[in-house]
C-alpha cells in the first residue's frame, strides 16, 4: 500500500474512532491555521498527508504530543525518500513541530 494511502486511512480511522474533525475548509495541513493559505500550500507540497495525520493526533489526543511528533518525523522521512533536500526539510519540520508543541504545553499550563 502506498504511504499516502496508509496515512489517509489512519487519519480517517482516528476521525471515526474519536469523532474529532479538522476544519472542513482545510486543504493544506502544514503550518498553523492562522497562516496565509498560499504559505500553507507551499509548506504542504511534499508532506501534506504527514501534517494531516499529525494534526489529528494532536487534536484527538490519541497519542501524547511527543509521540505524535515522532510519528510525524517518521512519516515525513518516508515521504522524503532519498532526496537530501526533502530529508533535511523533514527534520526542519520536526524541530518546528516540537517547538510549537512545547510552546503549546507551556501556554496550557498557565
């Protein structure tokens, strides 16, 4: 089974299991919802399915944030293939989501 198909099936399974839905007008899942659509589209070029699954992991809380972020890294590395640029981009995205996850956790404790 293709990776894209597997990621989308897992996304749909979690939605069905938890009842959690992401915004229906959302097409590009990489980046924050408040960011301009053109920028999210650019960020989503390669890793949209990984970002989509990562978002549902965070919103549904079926796994903790750190685990969701590690799954995200694993999926983006698979989507990157052997291309050094996309592999580097996968790690940059991972660092970004870790920072955002930690920031969110700190903000939620206040």
